């Protein structure tokens, strides 16, 4: 006698077919997106008269691991690397990937873990100057909470700048030399970028995957920032670097 209930095996087989089709579609679209990204990055490199590589020829995740943004998580890697000299600096523009281990809870309340993939784009400029470590980034809610309980960042003459940016540097005088009034105006006109400088390198990112336009804007931002460094400070940092 025929059963009034669906065949469990048939349901399972249909689910497997649907899952396979979905996986195939997702894989195809991901492959097309990656191909398009490579073509875009290659075109940008050609426009800037720089080199481009799908793979990372510099081991960026190891070479610049002192940057907080590049030290997050594990299984870190760079790809689609545009590189070469622009003006007085060596530039590397790239896509970056890292993974974090995150907890999960199933319907049966049994905890587990999964590997979460994170991506963003960044540029690094090797400047030839030896900097004190400094971070300049947009102020956020947690920064304001930290200030309330006594963890303050460096304050400057401009209240508008102090509300907009969080500045960390162990040498306040160096921070004041870097962030002078013209630099404040420059940064306030370009809110959104996070900038970190360590050793002789400068990193710019905003946590997102850059479009071509944003890559160019990030490079312009880095160049504009370096151009506004006081000449006396550049001379000091060049002397320190050659000592």
C-alpha cells in the first residue's frame, strides 16, 4: 500500500542535488568575480605604470607583520599585488585575506567553531624615513568609552580633529610634529582612512575591499600625507635611518 508520507531517501537525494547546483553556481560566480578582479588590478597597474602580480612576491604578511591591520587572525595572505616606484616611495597595493576562529551554536545548543574569512584592501609605502610608531584613524564608540575610563589618546588644538580622529603614539612631540594644523585640515577633508606608520613604512586602509577608484584615492592620500611632513622632520628621520 502506498505511503502517505514522502520517501525520506528521495527528499535527501533532492536536497543533495539542490545543494550541488547551488555550490556550482556560487563557485562559477566566485571564479568570474576573481577573474574580473584580476583584470581590473592589471589595468590599474598598467595605468599607473607599475608591475602587477596575482601572487604575492614580497611575503607581505610576514614582511609587514608589525602593522596591526596585517597581524589580525591567522592564515594571512596578500594577492593581486600592484608594486613599483611612484615618486619618492615604493608602493605596494594589494588585497588581503585572513581567517578567525569563531564560536557557533547549533539547534541542539552544542557549541562548535568555524573559520571565518575576512578580506580588505590596503596600500603600503616604503618611504625611506625612520618613523616613530604612530596610528591615526577615525575615532569610534569604543575609543570614547575608553576615554571615559581613563584611556586617552593624544589631543590636539582642534576640537573638531579630536572628535574625528584617534591618534596613538608613545612620543607626543613626534605626534605633534606630524599632525600640524595643515595636516589636520588635510585629514579632516579625507575622513575615513586609517593610517599606521612603523619603521620606514606607511599603511593606508579603511577595512573595505577597494575599487579601482579607491585604490587611486588611497595612493593619493598617502602621497599627500607624506608631502605635508615638515622638512625638518624629514631630515631628522633620514638621519636616523642612515645612522
